[in-house]
């Protein structure tokens, strides 16, 4: 909660919605592609579900990192704390996230789509 003394210029709501649109489109298209990929190649629905949960978290962390630019020690600690928090929460509150077991297929699916998500969101941010 750092102080921000910059005045808002232009249309605030339009700016916020345009920034949020890139993240929303990334979430939608990444999860849609993940589900289609999983159905096409016969990946279990539970693996697709767990990979989708972690993929949504990754997109959230990308958004958080973009908002926190330029990074300083405090902001980096906030991001790292959030990452550690989601990992710990996934293990402790696995019923809440419906994470019963993380298989190798799930991890491979997640890593594949996480790698593809970052550049996709970066290019969407340039376009919007």
C-alpha cells in the first residue's frame, strides 16, 4: 500500500477496463485452449481442472507484476509472498481448490500453457 500522488488523467474507467481486457482475454483464451487440448489428447478432466487453476493463478501473478512495475524490494516481496501463499494454500486447502492429485500430465500441461500465456498477454497489452 504505497502512496500514489499521481493525478489520474483522461477517462479512468476506460483505462481500467482496457487494462483488464488483456488479462480477461488471456484468461479466457488460455483456459479454452487448455480444455480443447485436454479433450483432444484424452487428458483426464481432473488434470485439466488442476492445470486450469494454476494457469489462472499464473495470469494473476503476471498482472500483479505488471501493476508493480518498476519493481523495488518491497514490491518483489509482495509478489513472492503471493506466489508462496498460493502454493501453500494449494497444499493445505486442496479441497477448496479441488486439487486431489497433481500428476505428471497435469504439470506438463500447466508448464506448456504457462510458457505460452506470458507472451500472449504481453502482446495483448501492446495491442490494447
